[in-house]
C-alpha cells in the first residue's frame, strides 16, 4: 500500500512496489488519456531549495498530465526561508494546503526531517549528495524498457561517484536484483563513498574500480555517466583539475558493445560530447521522458487515486 507514504530513499520501496510503479508508468505510456483526470482536485507542491530543470518540471508536468494542480517555489529566496523560517515550519504550513510535496534541499537528511513534520507524503527530489529516489525510478524504468529487466547487468558508473547522489541511489536500488555487477570508474579523489560500498558488501554485490573508461567500456551493458558536481566542492582548484576527467566521445563508443546503453541523469556539462547524441545507444533523452511517466505513476500511488 503506497497511499500516504513518504519516499526519502530508494529502498523505502520494496522490489514489488517498484514493479507496481514501473508497471503503472508503462500503462500510462501506452494510454495516457485514460489517466488524464485521475488527480482532479489534488495539489502537488514543488519546494526547490536548489536549482533543477528536469526534476521540478517533470514533477509539475506529471501532476498536470494527471489532471491535478501544482504550486511551489523554485528558489528559496522567494519564500519565507529568506526571512529565517525553519524547514519544519515551512513543511507544516505547505502540507496543510496540498496533497503531496516534492522537495529538493542541499542538506543531507532534509527530506527525512521534512517527513517528520508533514501532514502529506514527502517525496525527496534530492537531498545534498545523499539520495535522489525519483531519479532512481527514472533510471530503473529506462533500464527495464531498454534492457529488458533489472537482473544480470554489468553497470559502469563513471565520473563523480563521491558526490553523485544518483549513483548512490541507483547502486543501492539495483543491488537487490540478481547477478548485477558494478564497475566504478572515477579519479581517486571522486571514488564512491564507503557507506555505499559497505551496503554493497552486505548485499553481496560484486564490484571493481577503474580509472580509465577505455579499459572497461567493452564489458558494460549500461554506462551511467555523471557530471563532476561543482556545487559540492570546497575548493575551486580541485574542481577545475577534475572536471574533465572523462569525456565520452565516438572514439570511446566504438569500443563499447552494440547493445550497451548510455544513461546520464543530466544536466551534462562536458562529460558526453554532443556527437554521441546521435548514437542509437545514447538513451539519456529517452530517460528524461521516462522520468515524467514514472513520476505520474508515483504521484498517483502516493495520493491514493490508483
Ligand atoms: N537529474 C536531475 O536531477 O536533473 P535536475 O537537476 O535538472 O532536476
């Protein structure tokens, strides 16, 4: 039963609930008109204390496509946070107006705190470098659609694996399925955090690390590219030194399997050359569309209309 629940981290959902949400998203893709009124009278609030294009706008598009309404802010400077209001007071207030809240906040743990003060479901739309569970659902629906399911994949995570919350979230979520293997491709300074590898050890997931993308790209079913997260660096010199560590181009793609797919949560900076966009294996713009459909399914489930 998903009605009334919060979604703070990917594994708040069971494997069967992920199937239920992905299955509903697939039904919506096939016949969107049948779902165009199911959230009539419901309101989604998008509270974004950090910049976003895809997550905020896809949440809002999702609710509008379900026949519901949206309100919120895309910059905390335009909210009473700028006057010193606490997160708990903001959430107590907004949750008395709406049926579901999607919130992005730069502080790790902010979504969990929000859920403790809310009268309606809180969806974590990203909390600092921690989790981004609806990006994970987006990634999983894309993998299910393009690679046929969640088992038996060799997944290469490439780029900023230290600060990349989408990597932490997807690695955790996919660790519950059989026969997946991970290759973490990053500079030494941007390796995946120990709390993530500890979870993988506990789940019995096989993983290796690599510094050169060229040396492992031929082994991959899924290449998950990420940008170096400028906003999480303390020192600009370190960012400048590391920002172009990986640039996927057609030459590197020529070393990859014919059925590999390239995912990226976006935004992209330099890490995928635009020439790769025309490669049929480039799936990152399909991924953004799947993101809207999976958010439609999630909203409908959490507000309890389906
Ligand atoms: N993938 C993602 O979170 O993109 P935005 O930062 O644009 O929302």
